[in-house]
C-alpha cells in the first residue's frame, strides 16, 4: 500500500507539472508531438490530433516532446524555438505554476471536506489501539476535567495531557448527559517527550469561499516556510535535510497511516516544493531554462543552442549523481 500511495502521489505531481507545460504550449500554438507520463518503455499510447499521449513503464518522470526542440525540426514555424521569448517563458514557467495550483486545490478540498479543528473540549477522533481507545473513550465525549483541573477547550486538554507522560490520568467526561471518570495510562512521545493518549479534536467543514481563502493563505504560508528552509540550508544556518524517492515513499507511508486526508496535505506540500525547486536556476531544471530565456530577452538574440544544451546535459548528469547519493542515504537510514 505504501508503494501504491507513493505511485499515486508521484503520478499526480508529474501529471500536473507536465500538464502545465502542455496546456500553455497548445495555447501559444506550439505543436506538441508527444505528452508522456512516466519514463522508459511505452506501455500504452493513443494519438489524438497531432499529439501522441503515452504511458511509460517508470512513473518517476514525464515529458512533453515539442516541435523545435530538436535539430531535425528547428525550422518548424510552430516549433518551440520559433516562438517569442515571452511565450517560451510562459511555457517553461507553467509547469511550476500548475504545481502551485494543484497544492491550492488540494488545500481547498481538505478545508471543504474535513474542515478546521475546533477548540472545544469535545473528542472528535480516537485512534484505535491507543490508550484512550483502550480506556473506553469515544468520539463525542466531552472532557470536563483532567486530574481535577477543569478544561474548557482543546488547548486546555492538550496542555494537561502533554505535561503528564507515562502517568495514570483521571479524566472526567460527559457522555449523553451522564458523567463518568476514566483512567488512562498516557504514552511518552519519542520525539518531544510529551504525554499522549491518542485522541484528536472535532472538526468543522468550511464553506467554499472561506476554503478558497484558506487554501491560498495556506499555500503562501507553506511556500514561505520552504523558502526559509532553503535559505537557511544555503547559508549554513541549518544542516541540509534532503530526501529522494525512497525517503518520500517512507514519508508518504507515514502520512497514509494517519488517513488519506494526511496524504492529500502531504501531496500539496510536495507539489509546492516541486514547483519551487524547479524554478531555481539549476542546470537541467526549468529555472535554468528561464534564466537563459531572460538573458536572451535582455541581449536581443538567442544563446547558442549547443552551449545551452551542453550546460543542461552537465546539470542533468550532476542531478542524477546527487539523486543516486540521496537514494543511497535514504536506504541506509531506512535500514537502520
């Protein structure tokens, strides 16, 4: 299931990214010869109009093969290379743009379907097999006191449980008008050391307009966090923490263990990460191609394609080497 979830996440991110390139290329009149999801041998293909749509064996990638990107069709009037600089920049930037839109859509969907946690002293979720479930606590129970201390909000509940790791905690609850006392043996969180019993707050679904506003603000906040993390890693303030496909599979698996909504949230964050990283001026990434196009616009003439392709080739080789190194580190970490 972890691999299946990961394949779905990877495929969705790649499909959105390549679809961005594809739609804008079609919009500006570029002839797209093939739209491919995946890399390697072709599993299935179908031709619609002038474009071949293909599904390939390895899901870690995808591409648009456009006219004018190879020497054989360099003179095609509908080729990528024959378009104005602004049109080509729009095509290149559209991949990351679609990743940003995907993240916003996923956030909006989560706010509409699940909503936001409510700061009330009512249990919304009880995790199976955890202390609260074993003690008989149920969703809908209202916690009115913990160890004799009155609690009126979820924040109060969290505060009282957090400071009592690995202790027997007496909870006074209301259930269908009846008051009960339940003793729960808390756990200690291995990372933070706080007490946990395996419960979550109740949630309220949000309306469309509020969900749209929250979706945009969430995307902006997460993008800001990613940018700050990148800046801190580049400046040496924090140690680099990079994961490859193996590490992402593990993270998707962890998200899936808490439910499909967590997978959607994680996918949205990954989509923002992918969109942002692709805009960095690193050879072989979209950001590098945008840099060359900006330079072309400033100098008024195109850069030698052979030199540009050589730089992208070197960048691609370095990225593949980095990916192999990161994958090795992921495997070492995973295997202990």
